[in-house]
C-alpha cells in the first residue's frame, strides 16, 4: 500500500514537472491591448456607427486571435457578434487589414482560392490590426452596417472599427 502511494506521488510529480516544462518551453503568451483600452475602442466603434443608425458588434482579439472583448449594441443582429470576432481574428491570422485581403482576393484568383479554402477566415472589410510600433498586439473587428447610398456595409464596418482604433491608438502599449 505504501509503495503504491509512493508510486502515485512520483507519477504526479513527473506529470506536474512535465506540465511546468511544457509551459516554459511553449509559445510565449499572446500580446493584447489593456482591457480598459479594448473596452474604450469597442465603445467608440459602436458609438461611431450608432450615429448612422447602425446597431452592430465590436470585438477585440489578442495577437493569437483569441477573443478579448465583445460588445454588441442593443438590437444588433444575432450573427453580428460572431462576424465581428471573425473579422478581427482574420486580421490577426493574416497580419493584414481585412479590406486589403478582400481587395487582393479580387485581383489574385489563386490567393482567393487559398483564403476561401480556410473556413476559419472571414476576409470581409471591418477588421483592423492593433499595432504598437511594428508589433501586432491584436485586432478590432466590427460588423453590422449594411449598404447605404452606394457604400458597401463592409466599408462602413471598417470606418466604425477605425473610429475605435483611432480613439486608443496613441495609448496602446
């Protein structure tokens, strides 16, 4: 009995040591904007679009694409939250503004096929990178605007995300 308890203790110690070593040698933690700034950016994006009657959603993700913050306006469509998250995560995954990705897809059929093959990506305008110097620390995505006066919804989404980014850009660390 004592021997089996000792053996279990050794196994538990080895498992704990391996987990600790894996954490030390694994990926560095994702970079992210401070939560207060992420909240401020999302609120500014929602407010910018609300002026035009848009009820949308704003998401902020970290540098690994993990959701950090999500805000939806009262009355926003149920799918807008997920779309805003996907736009932000796509910007991070491709390290590019999503409208630039969409433009490149129009010019390059091979690139378009590659992007469309990856079902985790949502290459529609509305996702912007959050940068500190040359370091990407995450992205903001917005969804909810529809075409108005000939301006596509995605272009309007990007303008709302940009309002959020501009609100906090100088204070990102």
